[in-house]
């Protein structure tokens, strides 16, 4: 039973880190301008936000799988 408790603690800690990371990326649209030097920073931010969205989707898939496994 101890191993199950430890696994749950690790999962909760991981979930908290993911939630903390994702909370930093809220906007949906970033305007990319090819005429200024901030373009590279805007592209980096855009790519980070896309990665955050993909992480959110993956987390939802994992949560759904855990839910489905729990039903069995």
C-alpha cells in the first residue's frame, strides 16, 4: 500500500509542476511581425505557447485514460 501512496504523491507533484508551467501561457494569439527585432522573441513565445497547448491536450488524454482505467 505504501508504494501506491508514494506513486500518488509523485503523480500529484508532477501534476502541480505541469499546472504551474501551463499557467504561464494564457494568450491564444501572438502577432508575429517580420519588420522588427522582437520577431524572434515573438516566435519563441508562439512556439512555447503551442507546446503548452500540446502539453494540455496530452494531460487531458492521460487524465481520460486514468479515468477509463478506474472504471474497470
